[in-house]
C-alpha cells in the first residue's frame, strides 16, 4: 500500500478510537459539525428579488404522421391508415399571486413534442404544455419570436350567456383582461402608442383572442427606455417590442406555440413523391426570447425612509398584514393593500424603505424604485420622531428632500405626480412641534398628521388619498418647495 494511504488510514483509526472517549467524542462531533453549519448570508443578498429575467421558450415540435397501409384478404391493394402526428405543447405563462419574483423560473422553457401518428388511423398524442408561473404585474418585452397570445379557456369564471368567449367585454373583469395584455410601443415608435393599429394574433389551438390596441401609459414607454439605458447588453440586442402585461390572477398567455403534427397517409391530401416526406414530418414549435420585468401595480405607493412606519400605516388603512419591525428593511417585498370605500376602491403598495443612494442600487435599490413607476400617486411617509431626543435620524423635511432626489435620480419626472405627505408618529413626545415646523418648511402639498399604531388621523388620510387618485386634487411635492437648512 502506498505510504500516503497507510498514513490516512491510521489517521482515521485514531479518530475512531478517539470518538469512543466521551470527552473526545464531543470534540470530534463539534469538529464534524463545523462544515455543515450554515454560513451566515447577508439577509438582503439572500432575499434580493429577481425582477428582470431573460427567458427562452420553445414550443414542442409536432409528431410525425404515419405512412401505413392496411391490407386484408378482401383488399389486397390495401388502404392507407397512417394517423396524423400530434401537435406539440405550448409554452404558457400564468399570472399567479403565489410567486413574487422570477427566482423560481427556469431560463429555458421547452414544451413537450407531440406523439407520432401510427397505423389503424391513430393520431399522435398532443405534447404537454409547459406552464410557468409569473408574478402579478409582469411586463413582457419581446426580443425574438411572435407576439404572445391570450389563452381564453383558462378563465374559470362562468361566462354570462350573452358573452362570447374572446370578445372584448365591457365589465371590470373583461376590461382587466383586455388591458392586461396590450401591445406596447416599440422602442422606435415610442410616443405613438395610442395611434397604433389593432394587432391580430394568430390562432393558437383555437383558444386565442385579439389583442386590443395599445393604451399604455407613458410610464411604460419611459420604463422601456429606462430599462435599456440600464442594461447596455440588452440595448445591443435591440429589444424590439414590449408586448404584454399580466395583471390579473389566472391570466395565461402563450409565448411559444407547439408545431402542428405531420399528416398521416390516411389524410386525403394528394402529394407528390418529393413532397411526401416533408408533409409527413411535424412542424417545429415556435421560439421566443423574452425579457420579463416585474412591476407591482397600485394606485398609491407609500414611499419613505426605512422605519418610517409604512408597513404599520398600510395595516392601519387597509386589511393588509405586512410584517412590522423596529429595524430597517423589515419590508423586503412590496406589500399591497386594498382601501375600500362604499363606491370605490384603490390599491396601496408599501414599498420597501428608500435610502440615500438607492438610485445607485444601494439598500434595496432599483428593484423597488421600479415599483414606484407604476403607481399613480405617491404618499411620502416621514417619521416625525426620527431626530427627536438626541436620535441620530434625519428631520422630516430632509427625509422628503432625499426621497424626492432619489426618485428623480432614478427616473427624471418620477416625483412629478400627485402626492401627499403622511407625518407619522405624531404620538411621540415633541412630534407636534416637529409637525408644525414641517408645515412651515414644506409648501403646496397636503400634510396629514397620523399615528399609524393607534390608527389616529387615518380617516382623513384615506379621504386625501381618494381625492388624489380621483384627480380631485393634484398637489405635487416639489424640491424647491422644501426648505432645508
Ligand atoms: N410611536 C410610533 N411608532 C410607530 C408608528 N408607526 C410605526 N411605528 C413603529 O416604527 C417601527 C417601524 O415600523 P414599520 O411599519 O416596520 O416601518 P417601515 O417604514 O415599513 O420600515 P421598512 O420595512 O424598513 O421600510 C415599528 O417599530 C413600529 O411599531 C407610530 O405611529 N407611532
């Protein structure tokens, strides 16, 4: 036996012997455990969401048709009885609230190919669809391939007798479904979105509908340009079309279609010999390369520094139950809550805390600045008590200045939308004076003093939010209206 092996064997024997002694056993077991101990990962890195994802999808190829002849004693020449090949499966994206980002997605989605036809007229089996779940608020940019098509059959709600599947529907569900999959601008024709003609989508297994003309908000076009400036490589690859948005639970779109199966010789299609083989072979599935981008969709975003009390506030104004903690970045994902009025409801997103330098991807950075892009109204939440009693926090007016700057650095004009200020933690000692000072230093925008914990000032705030979303008031927080020392 080679010398080094003898040496290691004797080492193992020594360890075994040592483990019989209780003292040494403790030592050896702790030694053995060491490599299994989970290394402590930085929590933010560990849970950083994936909000952009490049996806390749390919539909399953069609199965081949069969060439077969059935002969019998009575029919010596025989009759063709080869069945057609089965159709390949589709690749489908399904909108689901169970997933929050794209971390669970595979970069290559391939659907199953169709089965081959066989004798006795048997048609090949249809290839299984590949269904991948994507979060609510997924925007799809197309780099290569066909425009995705809506799968209508998936919607579980029963249709009313007067509704025809696939027709544009006037009610809320229908309009949601309709607006959810709208063709967006190409980069080249940004700005001409509203005048784009209606696009018809090719039929996909008899389950497709027409895509409506685009009515995409200016934010989408700005986001497309923003996303491109952000990633140079994508720019080179020429992101040609931003094609769809998935906003309603259960929506499905086909991003790559399965190929049709080849014809069996039982089909009464006359073919010449040289065409024979090509017509029998199933067609390949379509291919697509997509960029998925996640943006949550809400009417109002609560924007504030970490620990300002945004999650507590969301819980106070809606039925949402976000995690609340006295440490920064308790919120790692935007929480959504519904604010219901008698005749109206609006969605509020609690966006994770922004810090100085968020536009350079500090803190939770870009991921959440993008969520703000998709909200109509901004509610700036400031902590009145952050600089009280010798605490080293930032006074509310400075918090506001930093927040506006971060939004503007991220995307010019992002802060220029209807806004209000929530002056939170009014219950703390000395907060009243800070609130008075805040009113003096910040002008032209409504300030609502609130104690989120005790739900004080919440009804007034709700009314303010409603009026902003409805467009009854349109205050904006402007940098030159914030007085900082
Ligand atoms: N005194 C007082 N404390 C509050 C109030 N609202 C929230 N807090 C406390 O402030 C701390 C932070 O609250 P969160 O709601 O987690 O703050 P957040 O802004 O969501 O924090 P991030 O998730 O880091 O962005 C918690 O300890 C809350 O209990 C309030 O009105 N008064």
